[in-house]
């Protein structure tokens, strides 16, 4: 059993979960993830490691309520979950590359933080850009600002920072001929693809964190397979962070949507059921 130290709804529909997991906190590296199981029979849920504290033996994740399991996790009132497996996946290499743009949307505003911190500590010039539909959906700002040479907020409705999204700011920076050596984007697949569409013709090595459907997280089931540079790769062991230019985006979108009808039905059914109780 793993103790939940705290669970907080940081903005509507996004939760910060701090869990006691000393062996993971000790080994975690930026870009890695964990798999949680709420109970023994529960789904295995992959979440990006968004922070950790080896001294306190604690890890932090941010999750978005999208379906049945994340709804169950959001409403959980017990103080323990069955399993936390990790750290999983390949970490990013935190070397000095020059000027780096890092963009986060949705749960990626939490997920990008360890990479921002590691790349700043490695001596890079770090430009962090985050996006949300509106100002009330922004979180993690102070932590990100602390390790960023420039910190840019964007909102879809213009209620805070620049009006628009991460890719709009990247587009303007490129137009102004600002030097960018590398870019990292974490968020929904559409957001990451839009960002890559801006960088791809400008000699900017761009990385994105894929979130295909996963089951075991150890390269055994094949569920998370994606086509990268013409080869089948398993996001759980070969990724989840890949160079964006190598990704077959069409296949990624298709595989991610494979069960969306069933997921929507079961989510609707259980959210109506829990409202009736
Ligand atoms: C490496 C990795 C890191 C991730 N990091 C985060 C994170 O930090 N925060 C966060 O909120 N979400 C993250 N996700 C996505 C998260 O795992 C899914 O949102 C969650 O499993 C959905 O479960 P559900 O039952 O609530 O929704 P479902 O009803 O199962 O599905 C709703 C949506 O989630 C996607 N999904 C469903 N099951 C999985 C699965 N096992 N793996 C990946 N996607 C799935 C579906 O394609 C669908 O779009 C990550 C996924 C991966 C693979
Ligand atoms: S989740 Fe099974 S191979 Fe990656």
C-alpha cells in the first residue's frame, strides 16, 4: 500500500497528488513516469513524474479527470492506493544545449517542471511557455518561473499573458529570428503536434512526450506501440519522450482514439451513477 500524503484540486479538473514512494523519489529523473493502481483490480494508470523529494520520500503527479479511473482517483477518500510502479521510461539528457524552449499545456504544466529545472541547472537559457483556456486554469506558475530565464503565460481567452497558445508564441519567436537550439513540449497530442509544426522547418531539435494507451509499462504487452522513424517503438521503454520529427502522428492519433467511444460511455454511466447516490 502507498500512502497518499495529499490530494488537491489545483484548478478545476486538475489534481495534484503527493504520494509516499521513497524508492521512486530516490531514483526519479526528468521525463520519467509512474504507473498507479488505485486498488488490486484497478486499471494501471500512467502519470508523468512532476516532482519528487528524496529526503521526504515523496513524489508529485498532476492528473486531469478524463475518464472512469481518473474520476475514481479524484473522488477517492481513502488514504492509500494499491501500487505505484516506477520510475519508468527513459529520462531526458540534461546537458548544456544553449537556448531551450519548453512548453506545457494541461497536465504538461506540471509534467514539464522537472525538465525545466534540470536544463536550467545544466546551464541552459530556459524559456518556459504554458497555456490554458483561461487564467483560472493556470497552475504551477511560481515553480516554473523560478527556473526560467523567461516565463511566458498564454490563455485562449486572453485573460492572462499572451492571447493564444504555446505554438503561437513559438511562431512569433521564430518570426523574430530568436535563436532556439532545442524544444520540449508536454501536453495533449494535438498541442504537441501544433508546436512541432512551428519548429519543424527551423533547425530546432524538438522533443515531445507521448501518452499512448499503456498497460504493463515494461515493454511486454505491446499496447503503447508507436511508429518512430519507421520502426515500431514502445513508448513505455523506448520513450515516452521522442524526437517529434520521427513520429508518425496519424497512427498515434488513430491508436489513441481506438477506445474513445467505450471510454466516453463508461465515464458518462459512472458519473451519472455517482451523482444519483
Ligand atoms: C507516459 C504517460 C504519461 C502520462 N502522464 C499523465 C499525467 O501526468 N497526467 C495526466 O492527467 N495524464 C497523463 N497521462 C494520461 C493518463 O494516463 C490517462 O489520462 C488516464 O490513464 C486515463 O484514464 P481514465 O480511465 O480516467 O480515462 P479513460 O476512459 O481510460 O480514457 C480517457 C482518455 O485517456 C486516454 N487513456 C486511457 N487509458 C490510458 C492509458 N492507460 N495510458 C494512456 N492514456 C490512456 C484515452 O486514450 C482517452 O483519450 C499519461 C499517459 C502516459 C502514457
Ligand atoms: S505498456 Fe505494454 S509495452 Fe508499453
